[in-house]
């Protein structure tokens, strides 16, 4: 019986695959929005480095999981960045809109901008001291601060 259970669990793991890890670090904020970088998403993207960023409204009731997610690619040495994917999520946390733009133009990373801080995270291994969360839901449930 234990062997059957072990085999069944192994089969489920193979079919479902491992869950994608997330490690969201708050690296910037405005009066209305927190910017969090998923440091577990950092990886090669062609000749650049990819990273996911969530823009989470600071206002919102408990259980309101609306936010926007951008997938950026960064050319570290050239100090260039572009957004190749944007996804909006509704209050229940489900995807409401998606915009793919894999050929978007490259923009300069302006010094001391939030994209400059993002470049430091993606390219230089800098990590935020503002806290980290295992999911956007955990950030929201923790009071968005």
C-alpha cells in the first residue's frame, strides 16, 4: 500500500511539476504603489537578463489582490531595459489582461530611477532591505508595507 501511495505521489509530481518559487523584494514605492522584484525570476533572456516586477497599489481592502506584473529584460553592461510582457490581475488575483511585446524597443536605464535600482537587483545581486515575501498575496495580506 505504501509503495502504491509513493508511486501515485511520484506520478502527480511528474505531471504537475514543481511549483515556481517566488521571492518578492520591495525595492521602491510611491505614494500609491509598491514595486516588488521577484529575485527568484532572475535569469538569462537571450543576450540580456530577465526579471519580473509587480506594481501593487498601496490602497485596497483586505483580500483585494489586484496588481500589475511586468517582465523586464535588461542589458546590464549597456544599461538598457525593455518590458516584454505586462499582465494585469483583478481583485481576486486572476489574470484580466495580457500584453506581450517581445520586440519592444530598448530604453536607457536612467541613473537613480526605479529601473536603475531594478538593474542593480538583476545584474549586480543587490537585495532590498525593505523586506521580502513569498507571494504577492502574502505582501497584500501583510498590510502592503
